């Protein structure tokens, strides 16, 4: 077994070949599957957004380049074919090195690799006389639309040869579910990467707490976070970093990060690094000046306790629906105790009254994507009834959001936004919290900020 890490993946080749072999076992007889790499996206004129590899393609290959196509052919024996960019001295001087076809075979363990210009000739040949064609139909990724046009053109090319006795596949199978279910259950090697990126991200949150000062801009704290990610080996964030002071925290996906930090306000930071493709997704909320006000403390402690009791209920066979019920009941009772929700408590709990202030879900799967793939199995009440299994990773992120213009509550509560988000693995006996070093107890936060 080759234990050398594939460049940029921090995983051995054996991890990727094992994944492909597992995918083959889910393919029907006499079939082929296609997985496209991502494409480069223009930011403006001739500049591009930072490249992000398609995660399904990455999961099966670890291959870093845009435009490539992976073909898995299941006949009497299994065959793995890759199409990738041709070596090109001039292009490589301007835009960067390319793996090329020889190295794709020797380092990435595919059986054959051809240049991209061979796709239109070879792929229809592979398709001919296969019964089944698998690909991720209607995927959200940017490559999806242009790739589906190509798939149709390859199918048409086979059909055009029907008088020569070639038959195109008649079963077109959406294999999203197969690959998503594989990605949902993490291997030990994947968990180790997720532990690492959580630790790195936790240090970044500590730094944000230490650097927080009235008058700074939100983007300056963002710069501290990104610096800490990169200093520790995580080149980029897994998603756009949210640094939201005061009422900005009430905008769930606030990424402008352009305001100044104000005295007596909270700072909500949702930031996670990406390491070898794997995401952390951590939120911390803390007082900009280092000391919680009484109202901030009350809301914060309520969210924290809701998070702690939700996490404690994670074990195999539990569900997000169950956790949501626990968290929602707890938050509703807490808001009632604070006088923010008024009326009969049991009615409020039945009506999930906390949802007025807890306006998003309790958590989501986490992995190569921050909102990772995998079925949640909703029932007719839109509850997520998927039973937990060892190796699943999820976020637990309760929050309470009281906008500045909410005149239904006393003024003292307005403008408070709190979310606390950790990343949790389901284990054989319960759970493991990956988010070990981002402080979240009030005394821990205040002590850290007092000493900085
Ligand atoms: N960072 C996005 C989320 O928490 O879901
Ligand atoms: Mn999240
Ligand atoms: Mn988050």
C-alpha cells in the first residue's frame, strides 16, 4: 500500500483507490460513471475566483486540476480513466504546472489518462453497449450545466452509430445519492483531518477574541482570522468569514464585515478554515470590550446551555429531529423565564415559540462541503429523522437573534445576536466534540480577553 500523501490532499493514495472501489460495488453491471472536475470561474475581465475543486471529483481522485473528467467503467474488470489538461510549456509558465498524463497514472493511481481533446472520441466509445450511465444529474455545482450538455452530446454520438450496431445506455442513473452517502460517513483519516482543521480554526477564534477592540473594523478581525488559518497550514477559509458586530449578527449570512466595532456590543464570528478540502464551521459570540452586559449574559448562557444539552444527546440512532425538540423546548422555556416570550409555557413549547428568535436549523452535516451532502430524511412535518451513525459529522449551532427594530421586546434586549457552533462526530458510544479549543464558557472568554 502506498502511504505517501497525494499532493494537496494529506491522504494516502490508498484512501482514494478504496473510495473508487467502494463506488464500483454500488454500480450496476455493465455500466459507466462520469464525474467532472470543477471549472475556473471568471471574477472580472481576465481574473478568476480562487479555484475550488468539485468535491465529488476530489473525493474520488484527489486530482487538483480544473476541466478533468473521471470515468469509471464497470465491465468484466473495473477500469478507471481520467481525462486531463495536456502538458503545455507556455501555459505552465503563465498559469502554473500541470500534472500531465504520465504522472496522473503513476501518482493518482488511475489505469489510463488521456488529454482533454480525446474526450469526445473516447467517451462515446466507452458508452457504446453499456446498459447504464451514472452521473450526478442536476448538481448545484457551476460545472453541472455545461457538463450535462457534454453528456448529451456523447450520448448522441453513440446513437449516431446505431446503424453500426452500437447501442447507447438506456438507463441514465443519478448517482448523487451513492456518492453523497459515502461522503457522509467519514473514515478515521478524514476525521483526523477534521480534528486538525478544527484545532486551527479554534486558535483563530482565540486570536479574534484577543484582537477585539472598540473602533477596529470587522474586516480587520477577519484578517486576523485568515492570518491564523494560513499560519497553521490552512490556506483558505471553508466559506466566507462572518464577522458581525452588534445588530449585524442578526443578518445570518452577513459577510460585508465593513462596520466598526462598538462598545457594549457583541461580536458574532462564524469562521472555519479548510484543510486538504475539509471544512471546519465554528461560531463564537463575545463582547467586543471583553465583558458581557447582564442582558448579553442571559441570552448567551441560554444559547450555550441549549447547545450543551443538544450535544449531550448525540449518539447512534439519535436524530436531528430529536435534538431540535430538546433545544427548542429549552430555548422556549428560557425565553419565557426572561419575559421575552409571554403566555402559557406549555402552549409556547407546543407551538415552538422560540422559532421567532431561533430562525435557522440546529445543525447540518459537515465534511468536504461546509453544508455537507447526505440525506436528512425529512418526514411530513419537515423534521430531520435520519438516524445518526458512527462517522457522521455535524454542526450543533443554536442561536437567538433579537433585531434592533423588534419593538415587541423590551429595549434592553434589542440588537443582541448570539450563535454558538461546534463540530461533532458521532462515535460508537456517543460523540466526540472536535471544537476543543475555541472558548465558549463566559468565564473563559472574559478571562482570555482580560489578559490580552
Ligand atoms: N457557516 C454557515 C453555517 O453555520 O451554517
Ligand atoms: Mn453551520
Ligand atoms: Mn457556521
